[in-house]
């Protein structure tokens, strides 16, 4: 199985800050990398798919990129509603696997 | 409006069985792929199973031989039959799919609200 190492596990930030979350797969995943946001008590929400494609309806302050073996989710100008937990997911190889999550806190 | 509504969760003893249902509206369960994802209390997301439009299925190793994913085309409903349940199967179970171009990358942009399964004696 492909292991997804996500960092950091938690992150403190303030409204207006820019933050980045990184995910490193244990094998090549050919850009089959997706990012989700989950708020407490809610289902996950897709933010980014294919490493850098912004899902329809998601604010443009969210962006995804890749560099070498690492994938990054960036959030510019944090808004109060962005404080949540974020997960990466590889969908290249079965079983699909998620990172362990990053809790973004104020 | 696209909607997935799960049901069938509950409290069951170890070794018992449950069948989860996911009723779909605004999308067809045979159209692309449908997945089950679970989340144990206070833990992260774990992909459990998928059924593709052609009918092929797959499972995470920890549930192989115990869980069965299926669908009822005319009722437009996805199922997860869970047998030989263990305490570690305790989780919120979500069904999920995709109705956008994200589907090409097997991302999940449509999710249900989840149903809770508790395995305990």
C-alpha cells in the first residue's frame, strides 16, 4: 500500500495568514493527489484534485502544487471558516490512502 | 440537487452483521464509481471499498472477506454488507462519489452525511 506522510499534524495560524501543508507519498502517484477539508461533525469536502485542479466552488485562496515527490496545499489569506482539518489522498493505486490529517487551529 | 443519504448504522456486538445503505439522488449509482470511507472516533479518514461502473469492486485489506459492496440499480442505492464485525470497525461510514471532472482522478466530490457503526459488547 502507498503510505501518505502528511505534515504538520497540527498548525496554529491567524486570520490573514498564508499556510502550507505537505504530503509525501511512499511511491509515485502520478499526480493522483486530492485534498479535502473536514470541519467538526461534517463530511469531508473536496478542495483540490489532480494535485492542482481547484474543485468548482472552492475559493481561489486554496491552491495545490507538486515539487519532486512532495505535494503541497496552500491557503492564502486565511479566513475564519478555513479552520478545520485537512487530508491528502492518493487515488492512483488501490487501496486509496489518506494522510493522517492536519488540524489547522487559531 | 445531488444527494447521498446513508442509513443502517447502529450498535452491534462483535461478530455481528450490519448492512449500510446509501440512497442516491441526482446521480446514478452505476454511472461512475461509488465508495465507502470510514472515520473512527477522533481518527482520520480510511478508504474502505469501491464499486466501479462496470461492477468491479475492491476493498482495503482489513475488511476483505468480511465486507461486501453492492448496488441496486433500480433503487439507485449503494450497500455495504458488513459481517464478522470487530471493535475496530467502529466508525462513521460515509458513502461518496463524483459528478465532476474530478472523477477522472477518482476524487470524491459528493459525500453523504455519514452513519455511525458501533461494535461493542
